[in-house]
């Protein structure tokens, strides 16, 4: 039982890592990025290409992929999200949904239907484990992923609270018009926020590729888990996202203990219960969406 | 130390025209008040000078340089700061964070968070409080402080006394007096005519988007301004 809980918490770290960028983008840009999962898979393929064709370890590969993802985030904001937002709050959802289809199919075109993994490229790390008292074994990779999730979420929190650009991003998310009047380039601030969000997506893609297999269409399920973790944790709150990931993963691992089918069902069940309780507490869907975090 | 000039400015809100062929100049270190009834176009005019409202025709000049096409955030860097109507503080952020945002434009100058709090002592105890929890007077002080943090050469004040108690207004103008004497160029919108006569060097009276009366406050009588304000005098535009 304790083993299940420990494994659940560690899996929650992975969910928190994939949810971090989604939740960050939603809280500071008011955008739900439906291409989030596909972008993570894109990053995983980029690391795979670097590892297979150039023999670069995925950890070193991140030095290339993370800046590339950040640059992609900057351009995504400038040329897609910024324009889409001006057309109304729902248009970015459609735009990113379209983008996810484009990415998925480009990846399918380029890499085919085979499932891939980065596990081969990271040696023993993919299966080595640490023994804990009580005959519990935890994967080094799972512990590492959890630690990275805590660092990413904590780093985002510190960045938003204590740096000039963090303050500028928060001010822009609250009132872009007034942000301009105090001397903030609102477009630049949101583009930087988008770049940061996509850099965390790059990390999530690396974690996905190392711990499991992926294929061109794996983005959808990653998006779903990220979305569920973000909603359970109260979208927009940094530590809530970690908690949301852990709750989702615990529900899944406990569900899997009951029945092999229980993994996904219990996860979706917890998500729906939390969602409906939130709607009920807020007094309807509209006030829930309107409430600022 | 700067001058502002507005030349033949037309401003629109959709189909509604907020200003028609407005021209005036503000000299270096001068305090000019815009007066007029609600809807006369004063706020839109200030927002246009600050860069938050794009004119449909005409030019805005800062020290003789045309800044009509310059974005609002870049104008702050050039020394034009607006204290917007309704304060518009970032409610989720603390007073100190709001003030620090004024530094984003990166204009060098004397203002620091400590100096602002010295100028507005009512903020001292609220430094770490969220701006949304402040009283009206404290919010207005924080909004002016935020604008000062960008070390403006031209300060635009939009109805800073709106919604404040008479005591809070007195205190606010007491703090502003020093600033007005320090040589900063100021354009302010104020509904209290007595206050305008007291603090401004010159008054510009607007009616339905046009300037109908303009002159040194020492030469203008209250009656004349009131006539222009309501458009009942002999200078009513056709």
C-alpha cells in the first residue's frame, strides 16, 4: 500500500511537470494551449534525432532543444496566439487545436507510426532504482523527474514574484492596456511568458521520452493528463499544479490496484468530481472562468 | 523638463468623435488644467497624449519631436507618464510591486520607492498590502507614485480627486504641490474649479470635443469658465 502511494506521488511529479507550462500559460496569458501535448512530443522527437543521428545524450540535447522550444514559444506568441487573442478569447483554443493537428501529422510524416523512446540513449538510468526502507524501490528517473518538477514550479514562482520581468508579466496578464501606460511592452512580456512556458514543455517532452514510449500521436493523452492535473490543482496556482499532479497520479495508481482498467477511469473520475465541485462552489461555469487567480 | 504640443488633433471612439481639431501647447514646467463637462473629451485627450488612444488625425509633439506614432510604453521611456482615470492599479500586486513597475521604462532619475513613500506618507504602512485592498486615497497616491517612478518630464493627471473625501483630496494636493513647484510639466483634468484656479497656471476649457476657452487662471473669472463649461456663454461653437 505504501509502495503504491510512493509510486503515485512520484508519477504525480511527472504530471506536474507536463502541467507546469499549461498552467503557467493559462494563468499569465489566459490561453489554453491545446497544442501543449503535441509540442512536448515534438521536443521528445528532437531529442531522439539528436541522440540517434549525432550520438548526443538527451541531457546534453536539452541544451539545444530547450532554447529552440523557447524560441518557438516566442514566435508562437508573436505570429499565432497574439493575433488569435485579438479575435476573441475562444480563437486561441481553435488555433492551438489546429496547430496540434499540424504538429502530430508532420511528426507522423517524418517519423512514421513506430513507437519510440529515449530509454536506449540514457543507459542504465531508465531502469536503475533506489531501495527505500520497507522493501520499496523507487526509480532514479522518477525521483529525478519529481525533483525537476519541483524546481520548475518553484523557479516559476520565484521568477514571477521577485524579478522585474516576472512583475511585468503579471501586470500584463492583469491589465495589458495599463501595463503599456507604465512603460511595459505588453507584447514582449507575453512573448517572454510564452517562451518560458514552451521551455518547460521541452523538459516535459524529455521526461516523457525517457520514462516511456511515444509516437507521433502521443500528444493528446499527454495534454489530457496535463489538463486534468492543472484543473485539479486550480489552474494558475503554481503549487496547486504539483498537488493536482499528485492527486491525479494517486487516483490512477490506486485505481489500477483495484482493477487494471481502473488506472484511467479513477484519474478521469477524480478530475470530473473536482471540476464539478469547483463549478458548484463558484456558483456556475461563468463565475469560475471569470475569477482571477 | 519638456514641452508638449498638440496640433489639429481629431479623436474618435468608433463613430463618436471625442475631440475635433484640438490644438494647444504646454510650456516647460507649466501646470495646465483641462476642464469641461463629462464627455467633453478630456480623458481621451490625455490618453492620446500618453499613447493609449490613437488619433484619427493631427499630431502630438514632445519637445518639438512628433511622437504621434510612438507606442505608449515607449512614450513612458521618453518621459510622458499618465495617472489614468480610476487609478488602474494592478490589484493583485502589492503597493511596492506596483511602484517598481514604474521603473520598467528604465528612465534614470531621482524617484525610488522610499522617496515616493516619503512624498505620500499614507502609503508607509501599506507597502506590502495588495493594491486592491487600499482605500481610495491610498490607491490614488500609489497610482501617482507609480507614474513618478518612471521619472516623468511630463505628468498627465486624470481626475486624481475622483471619489476621494475632501480631506484626502487636500492631502493629495498637498503632496503634489511640491512636485508642481519642482518644474515638472503637468497637464491635469480636474472637476473642482476652485482647485484648478488654485494650482494651475493656465486652464483650457473643453466642450463637446472643442476648446472653447483658454487662458491664464489669473485672468479667467469663475463665471467665464462656468459659462464655457456649460456652453451657455456667447462663445458657444456653432
